[in-house]
C-alpha cells in the first residue's frame, strides 16, 4: 500500500479543514497576544451541491470525452498507484546474476525453465529470446521497442489526469462566472436575498476546482509517472543483463555493471543485504 500518498492526501485535507475552522487574531501590546477562535460550523459554508456538480461533474465529463477508452480503467490506475513498490531494481539484479551463473554452467537452453517460472511477462520474453538463439541486435531492438511503447501508453494515462488537473480550475472559473452573473442579475433590488448565496457559489466553485486539481489529480499523475519510471528502470536493467548473459559475461562483473543503474542509497542497501559494508563505511574502517 502506498501509505505516503494516502498520508499526504489526508494531511492536505486535514490542514484545509482545520484552516477553515480556526481563526487567529493578533492583539499587539495585549495579553494574550494571540486570540484563537474555533468554529466547526464554518465548514458548512464550503458545502454547496451546485458547486460540486459544476466542478466535479464537468471535470469528469471532459476527461471522459477526451479519453473515452482510458477513463474506463480509472479504478485499475488507482489500484496501481496505491499498491506497494512493485518494481525493485535490486531484485532484478539478483535474478539476472542467478541466470548468468546458470547459463555459464549449463548453457542458455537451461534458462527456459526459469523463464516459465518468471511472473514478469517482459522478463520472460527477454529470456526466451536468448534461449531461442536470436541475433543480439534483434533481441535488443525488440526489447527496447517494447519499453518505448509501454512507456508511451503509461504517459497517455498520465496525460489524462493532467487534463483533469487543467479542467478542474477551468470549471471552477465557470462556476464563478455563473455565480457572478446571477448575483449581478439580482442587484436591481428585486431579490437581494439571493445575493449572498450566488456570491457563495461563485467563490466555492473556485475553491473546489483548485482543491480537485492540486490535491486529487496532480498527485495521481505524479505517482503514476513515478511508477512508470520505476518500471522503465527495471526493464532497462533486464535488457542490459540479458544481453550480457547472451554474450557470456562473468556474473560478478554483470552485478557490478547492473548496480550502476541504481543510486548510491540503493547500492548501499544492496551491499548491506549481501553482508558487505557500504562503500563509505569500508573506507572509514581502513583509515582506522
């Protein structure tokens, strides 16, 4: 479960609601200097059904109109975003090193059994391509094209949520215009009681549009982009590892090469998992 995302959304909503309910005044030269007032009932000032219909309904309608096929997969997108980290570079490195050791001892044909046990379709396809003795250039071309096409599909999904992020403030402005028009229509004195509610709709829709864009749509797009980057990184590791296995590279050197795809923190964690000291710690011990 992506706990950090959920924590951020809950925190943003909590701060917003808390800011609506609390009021802080400053009394210079007096005691107490700060005057706090807490009015939970003020939250109801920000509840307006017509504003919700304008902003939420209009935004979803635009997203569906622009991406009719992708909109049906929104539940699966949310599921992907909320699940725990599915692509672990260090796990892929370990699997590739194991495959390299098997290939050196028993040949490439011995990897077919490992391919059948591989849950990742891309990884399985990569193993089978070298088991079938395909040309190395052809293998690399097929795998890299697969990565590009998969990433392009992912970016199209991200673009859908970015479109929603752009549409929400626009519908907030539409609601503002509706409220202002109704307010101005009532300034002739015929219905002054509607002046306040119409002005409320004008401002609340802007609030809903900004909140929906920056607290809902933008974080979803950012998280899906991060998931895409994680998957692309792991697939690049698979490509380099598979090509090295096909060329008969030493498993030890293969590990060192694939580790360069990870940042220093991931390398240190990998070294500690293998019982080896991190690079910086090892240097400090030598100086002692």
